[in-house]
C-alpha cells in the first residue's frame, strides 16, 4: 500500500503543468467520487490573511462546541498540516486512503498536484461528520479547485498584486477572479477596506448578500480592547486576537461578520468568540519566538504582506540590529519588497529554496544591492534557510532580533526540526 509520501511523489508527475486553472477536470472526478458536504461551508479567498481568517473561524467554532474541518495551503513543514479535523492535523495514513480513492476513479483525467491533493482532502472532510467546513482557496478563486464546492458563506480577505501572470495585471482583474467564490443569495463578506469595484459588481450581478467592511460591519478600539458592530449585532470589550499584528483586526472583523451571517446555521456565543480569538494559533504569521535574540517568523511573500510585516516590526520597538533571513520565489516583485522593509534591516542572509521557481540567493542579493541606498548594511548568501539562520544567530547580539520571511519555504525551512529557541552566546558559554 502506498504511503502519503508515495502519493505526493506520484502527483508531481501526473500533469504537464504545475498550475492549470479550470474546474472541468477536477469537478468531473469529484462527481465520480460523490463528494458532498452536508454541513455549512465557508470558503476564504484573498491575497493575504486567508490562513489567519481560517484559523480564527476554526478556533471560535471549536470553542462553540462544533466539529470543524479546515483545508489550508500551502504547508510549512509537513503536507498533513493542510487538513485539520476537529483541531487536529490529519494523519498521513488517513490521507493516503483518500489519495487512493482519487486514483481509483480519475481514470484518464489528468490532475495537477494541487487538484489531486485537494480532491483527497475534500473527500476526507466530506466523510468526517463535520458541523462546519472551512476551505481556503489556493490561488485566485473562480478557477481554483476549491471552488467546485458551493459555499454557504464566502470571505474575501484582501486584494493586492500577486500571481499577476495568472490572475491579471491589476486589482480589478484580480478582484474579479477572487469574487468567483461568491454564490447567489449567500453571504459575501468583504473585509478588504477598499475592495476593487469588480468585487462589488460581481456580488450585485449574481445577487449575493454583500457584507462590506466599513459599510455593513466595522471595528473600534483602544489599546486594551476592541469591539465589532454590524447588522444588528455588537461585540464589545473583546481582547485583541492572539495572532499578532494590526492586520489581524481586519481579518477578525471578517470572521465575526461571517459568523453573524451564519448564526441561524451555526450559532456561537459571545464567550466562544472571546475564547476563540484569545486562543487562536497559527505558525509563521508574525510569530514572535521569545529568546535572546528574539526571533520573528512571517510567511510574508508579496509587497502587500511585507508592508504589514514592516509595520508590525516597527511597532515592536527599538532593536540595536535587525538580521533578516530571506528567501523568495522568482516571480515576486522583489524590488518593492526590499524597498518597503529595507529601512528596518541591517544585515541580510539570503537563502536558496527547494522549488525550481525559487530565486537563487545570489540573485536575491544582487536585486537587493541594486536598490539599497544605505551604506551601513551587509548581505551574504546561503544554501538553506537553516544555514542562513545559524549564520544570523552567530552574528547576533542578545538584544538584537532575527526576522525570517519571504516564503512559506523560508519559514518552513527553519521550523523543520521544531521551533528554534535562541539563547544568547553569553548565556550558553558556561554550559
């Protein structure tokens, strides 16, 4: 019997393209498999904030006593992270059984790695006796494999410039692709404060129940607590989400709008909301690991998310020196990313990454250097994220900070043996 790793290797060679947008092939196989959800489905699309939104929905629903299923992508370390049932990561053995189901029925249909694995996870979730299913779109929305499932509520978190070669050259065209997850008569939560007109137009055209941030729901707050108000419902005196960063309040506002919109199907108490937001966890989203030096892990991988990371780093206060471990895909707007965060970084550690579409460390360094105006910075190249991190640790003083970002692969590369706990050289010298 094939293991999960066998199946993943099998999937990598099935289709001539790694990305092949379109629903016909994947829907045909899903129909043969009889994949059906009998519980409410929440589908989440957006450029950034999808994973955090899914994690908050899951945490609140768990606190409310519901059996949850979550599908997110990509993963940081292990593929199994992509599927959680009732808060627990699915087992490799269980997933392998559903990969076998897909293979048994697909016949002559060619599926990409993402489509094949999506069908396996949807198959597992559909048979797991869920009370609510939470599905994260992989890329875009309209033509993403996740969109074969009709959602009961759609959330669009943010729309920024990313994957433009596939989704279009501007926010309007990208917004149109993401609005493809909306359904007639169903809640459409748009938590982007300034959504493209294409999203509003699509919601109006198909008769979706549009909930807009700043129009149908809003947030308020001070340094200690925040509140949410929208459509006849209020939450006051909430603690800030356990996920750090100013952007998480926008994500949380969309989560509460979705839960209010679905309250007839999955009612949640104010206490479940409070507890869920207080306890939510998600590795690699402005994750601060205490130590000397302090370590910050963030999967920011486009200019929009790097801008949010920069604001969050700025809000941390003063550090004598900021060391950055950075690896990224070649198709990203790297110059814009460097320009945004550059003023905060003193020493760069550029790393190669495993995927063929990753930019080489040397090329990253060249792009950085061509736009860097500061004279007091330095950069060096490394073959792996862990090698780069170790170099940063060796160079850092106890009061410094180290930031690891640029890609899921960069953060995953330093998490593969667990969360690094850093102790300064002067503390460990006597041990």
